[in-house]
C-alpha cells in the first residue's frame, strides 16, 4: 500500500518518519504533476494526506484518479486547521480529516482505520470481479458464455453506430460435426474433453483483441475485431484445419474431430447483433448441409 503524503514541505520530514513506522511505501510529493503521476502509476491502494492549503485542486485530482483506477481504492485524509474546514472537505469528496496541529497518536489511529477500509474495499472489488466473471463465463471451458459473447457483439454494434469510420466486424460461428455421436459412443466425459480441447485451440488461433464464447452445447462464436470477410474466412479455415488435425484421446486410442463453420461480416450499422448471428448461423447450416468440415460465408457478408 502506498502512503502518499501531499503536504506542506515543512511537515514532510515529520510525517514521513511517522508513516515509515507503518511498514508501507511512502511517497512525498508536493508538485501537482508529480502527484498526478504517482497516483496514475500506482498499482496498489493508497492513503493520501492532503495539504489543507490546496484542498480544492488536490481533491479534484483524487476524484479523477478514483474513477480511472477503480481496481485500487484511494483514501484521502485532509489536514485542516479547524472543524469547519473539515466539513467542507467532506463535501469535496474527502474521506476524513485531522485537525492541526497534528496529534501523532490521532494520525496513527486514522491511518490504521484507513488501511482497514481500503482492505475491505479491495476485498469487495475482488468479489465483484469474481461474480462478474462467473456470470459472463462458461465454467467448463473458461470462455465467455452465451450472454457474455452476445454482449461483446452488441458493444461492437454500438460502436458502429457512433463512429465516422467504423471498422468491420466479423463473426465466426462453428459447431462440432457429429458431436451427438461422440457422446453416445464414448460418453459425456469424452465429449467434454473434445469441447475443452477445441476451446483451447480457438484461444491459440485467435488474437487477444478477439472474443471467444461457448454459444451453447458444442457451438462456439468468435467476434473478430476490425476484421473483414476475407480475413475472417482465412481464420475460420485455419481453425477448421487445425481442429481436423488434432487427435483426441479416447479409451481405445485416438480419434479425429471436425467442425463446420459459418462466417458473417458487417461494415456499417445495418440490422442488429442478432441479425448478424442469424446470417452466420445460416452459413453454418449450409456448411453442415454440404457435408460438414468446411467453411461457408453468409450471403451479403461483405
């Protein structure tokens, strides 16, 4: 935890000595740009001691940093010269204040309280992130779930509507050929293994800026960022070929699996995310109808 002291220079030495007793990193900063830089670059919760003579400008910096660094909470403690100013501090978004002249015991108590509050805020933030991840991801594969991948695609459509030069959005929809036969013949554990192995292959063959979701059962949906129809087709073909070459271990040896793939692209706001999915699904159906283990592009997909 960073204890960032932003105080009158005459108090820096005294406060730094007190804060060092807390066993945390201590940064003393009085220049506004230095203060802003330290807050932006921090990778931990922080307690900020504010100079009462500069409360307005510093409170604004802290408020902005809270919004930008939501993963690392900030606690602001103002040093004030009377209780009335302390009331003003709370209106400015300050968490607590300590009246001058400084009482060393009082400062230590407030710092301990600040650290407990920050620890609780970090625990709450981590719980919130875990809940969000659980709600939007598939528990077996770790990919985005149906709702999660649809939300990603809808966000892409929202950007198409506000951008002067929208980037193309392509989706790749695929499912495993004869997957029911795999489950019926080898059991659901082998079926799950095939799904997980395919999921890992999709991670390896896509970019970090792309989003992969388990659309349902043995069906997957990939949302490709800034990718036109031709590049999307090339990626889909690469994935199809890689899955075909992979071997899946089964009780009496190994087996090959294949996938069928449908690709659809939109370059401007036209329809909805579900409309684009419908086009990709129709292309996927055509790939299945044509014998499976192949890629088809949706009509009007350019």
